[in-house]
């Protein structure tokens, strides 16, 4: 006879089944589970309790999906009861808890609210492994239905205790729903509707109940928990729900009877359809409420600041920025020393483009909360991204680093420190100081990646700095790790293409460019990269096709007019290489006298730096840069007259751009007008003193003019600013060779050769200036 011990060894444990079937049960693949259990039962016994639970939950899911009617829930009830009876006390605790929650959910659906309450209240009190997605989902549902039970019964008895228990249950359902969404994001599987259903119900019902108990802060915390989520998809899908519920809260003060308890058939709360109308109504109501409060102060809400908090979130979502700023200014009468109101005011000013005023408000935010990491990080991020002030960013981020050890914002602090040091290094003229700053920046970026290895943004910027230091293998590894987290991240793809080009893998780089452009076809930086690669791999003809596509894309995004050279090109069905661009004159006569200047010794040798005949807006400047790229392609194909027409159009659109001045100089130099070209390059340096390309071209032109001492000065400056500039090293070698300094010349040539082997087709920094087109 077999002993009980031997028999137990042949029965699969329920805990292992719950672990193994976690993902299939979470995704509702019940047929697959049934087949798996049937196949496994041939080798080892499957506990009947688990099989009954799976069958019961399947029936319950079918009802919730509308596949069966309420009357057909009898089989689900029978199976769940059977599972509960078969569970051994203390031995099958996990399954017993799951079955009990599902049974409580079923009782709610059948209208047995008291029995459902007793069942669920006992079940959710037990501890459970929330790292399992299915278990976490069931716990979310358990707390959600428990909250609805308490709320339903409180509507009959009006007891404070029941309402308080309902709020607690909704809070726990919300917490577990956010945990569940995080688990699914890590597992890269679709999110279950139960998570969003729980979040939606919790933010619709919980705050209303909290206000009934005069708990405004607790009501607001439910919204904050959702809106502080780091999951962008959650924010996108839940912000409108939060807005509607916030407006419902404000309206609750005027007509609380309109908000009913949830029923078994609907979990939604009615709200206005038009968000703008809703926000305006909420604003009027809030102002009316504040006026009443200042006179009588009898309202159950202790301070109008709470109403302004709710109103701020509502107005933010519908993008009524001017009204939002006015509301926040009004709120200062009641909350002038409340830090988060100042923070809301600062962010509202930023959203409205009032950065100078926002900077002053951020200073006040830090005065009120000098040790709050979130305040310091937000202010530092603003200083870097909106005011281009790396010194101020470094100051605030350094303060944040002293109070954020172990805080969830510590990775972001390290990232901001890294960005600040990197930008400061790029603007530093001293070679030694620049190297020290860059090293510090790289160290902080590496630390940010170590603290948060799941951040694509951190990994991208770290890889970018590694690439700029020509640590190509490590940069490639890091950027590919970032792409494993987000395969469609266009900036990472652009960087990877440049790394491949630096490794002289031009075909692979071009394939990466094409793939990235499928993800973000309007990325003009990627298009420029593709054009440069096509010049190398396919000839200028294919590159000019991409140039024409860039111009057509610009016109589709920014202008419906067909004036100027862009109209001539885009309306012509032929390839750009077959369209005669020279000589071209604008119909309005507002043309640059470029050809005349080249032909006449008495003419001006450079473009005027006076105001452009057209407004210097961002789209026009972008078009000017595109024409400069087209001009480079024409020059590489030997079509100098066409290149002249392109540069003339670029000068009309953006004569102050260093890129345009350099392109003009290149054309002049190709025509043999070296002195005029030098003036263009020097004008570019005046506008941008550390423009490496302009410094190198000045040195190159001076060398050709025989001015070796002056050429050496410019080229040494170029190599000092950027020691990895192989073109500057090459021409410095040519200058030394012309002066018979052959040993120094050989060293420069060797350095240039070594650096050229890792030089990208575009500067690595180009990925930062081409993330999105200008609006």
C-alpha cells in the first residue's frame, strides 16, 4: 500500500499551479489552461480544487464579457463553492483567498450585497503575493467590489463607518491597480481592463465619499496618486476620467443628491460631455463657493485652497492656460504660504510661455520648500529646458542631490546633474576645464542609468555622451539596450545610425535611418542624415530624391503656398536633379544679389546681416537649413549653379544663420572667390564663436591663400575646442607641411587618420536638435 507521504508526492501543489498558470489566467486563456491541466494529469494528479476554481472564474468572466446571462451564473457559483469546500484549511490559503474573492464578486452581481460584503471583507484581509499578475488582478477586483458593497449599504444606513470603509477599499483597489499596470509593463503584455476599471471607479467614487466625511485632502490624494503615475499610458487614458470626476466634486457642493451610489449594472458617474464647458462651469462654481466661504465660513470644506487644487487639475487638462493662471492668482489670497499652490502657479506660467515670471515663482517655491526633492527637481528641469541656464540647473540639482538619497527622484537628480555638466562643458573654452566638466557629466549620467536601468531617456543620453567621446562599442551597447526597452525610440535609432556611420557601416546605418523614419517621418534631422548617407552609398541622384521629399514634407507641414523656389520644386513632377534651378529669381524681386556679387569686384562680398525680408520664424529657418543641405548635395555632384540658387533661397529665409553663411562661403570658395568666402566664415564665427565647421573652413581657406600663421591660429583653436575634429587636424597638418615642419605635420596627419576612422556622417549632437520639427 502507498503511504500518504508517497501519495502526496504525486499530487501537484496548488501553489505551483498558481505560479505556472499566472499569465494564462491573467489573460483569460481558459481553454489553454484546461488542455494543459488535462495533459499534466496523465503524469501527476491535479488538485480538484484548482480545476473547479478555474472553471468557476471562466464562467464569471464570460458573464462580465456578456457571453452569458445572470441566470447562467449558477454553474459559476457551484464551481466556486466546490473549490472553497475542497481547499484544505491553512494548506491552500492562496487558492482559498482567490476563490473567496471571486465568490464575493459573484454575490454582488446577484444582488446579495450583505453576503458579498461579509465574504469580501474576510478575503481581502489575508496577505497575498502581489507579484503575480492574476493574483494582483483578483485582489484589485476584491477591493473594488468591497468598496461598492460598503458604499451601497451606506446609502441605506448613512453610517460614517461604512463610508470610511468604502474609501479605504477604493484606495487599496487604486494602489493595487497601479501595481498591476506596472507588472504588465515589465512583462510587456496587454493591460487588463480590470485595472483601468478599478482606477476609473476609485477616482469617481472615492473622492465624493471623502468629501461627504469632510476629508478634502484624502479626496485629493486619490487624484494625485493617479496623476503621479510614471506610466505615460495610464496618464493619457486616465486624465479625462480625473477631469470629469474633479468637476463632479465641485458640482457636488451645489447638488450632492445628484450623485448616487453605484448599482450592479453601472459603475459610471454622469458628467458633462464638453470638457471646456465643464471647466468653465466649475470655475464659476468655485468662485461662487469662495465668495460664500469668505462671508460665512460654514462650508464643510475647511479651506478654499482645496477647491482651487481641484480646479487647477481640471483647467490644466482642457488647456485653458490663461484662465488657469487667473484662478491660481486668485487662490493666492487663501494659500500664499502653501508650497504646492506656488508650484502649480509656476507650472501654469511655463505652460503659458511666461518663463521669466515662472522663474521668479520657482525661486519662491524653493524658498518655501528648500528640502523638497520634487520642487528642486522640477525647478532644475525648468532651468535647463526652458531658460537654457545650466548654471542654475546645476545649483538646484546639487541641492536636490543632498536630500534625495534613496528617494524615487534620485535617478532624475543624477540625470539633471549630468545634463548640466555636459552643457557647461560644451560652452567652456578652456580645454582642460571642458574635459573635467564632461567627465563629471558622464559620471552622473552613468549613475542615473544604474539607479534606473528601465529609463530609455537616461540610457539614450548616456549613450550619446559615450559616442561623443568616441567610445563607440560601449555607446552601441548602451543604445541597443535602450532600444530593447523601446524599439521605436527615434532618437536612439538616429544615434545608432550615426554610430554605424562612424564604424563605416554605411548600408546598415541607412537601413536604420529608413526604419526610424517609418516611426517618425517628419524628423528632418533623420532626413538630413539619410541624405548624407545616400551621397556616400547610392550617389547624389538618390540623395536629391530625399531632398525633394524633405521640401515637400516641409510644405505639407508649414505652408500651403507655392511661392519661392520651394514652389517651383514641389510642383514639378521631375526629380530634383532634372529641374533647372539656375538662374532663379523670386517673383517679388526680393532676391539676394549673390550672382552679381560673385561677378563684380565692387559688389558686396557677403550676405547682408540686416533684417531678413521675411520673418525669422522657426519653420523658415528650418527650410533654410534644408536648402543648405540640398546645396551640399549639388556641390558634391559638381552642379555649382544649382547650389548657388539653393543658397540664395536659404539666404532669403535666414541670412543670420551660421549654416547659411557657411553654405554661401562654400559656394564662393568653389567659384574661386576665397577672400569673399573667408568673410562668410568669419561672420559665422561672430554669430557662433565655437562653430567648429566655420573655424576649420577659415583655416582651410587661409592655407589656400598662403597665410599659414593665421591659418594655424584658427585650426589650433578648432582642435582645442573639439580635440576629435579630424578635419581640423588634417588641415593643421597641411599648414605645418607648407611651413616645412614635417615632424609636426606627420603627427597631425596621423591624429587625423585615427580620428577619421571613428568620425560619424553627422555630428552626434545632431540627434538633440532634430527630435521634433518646430511648431
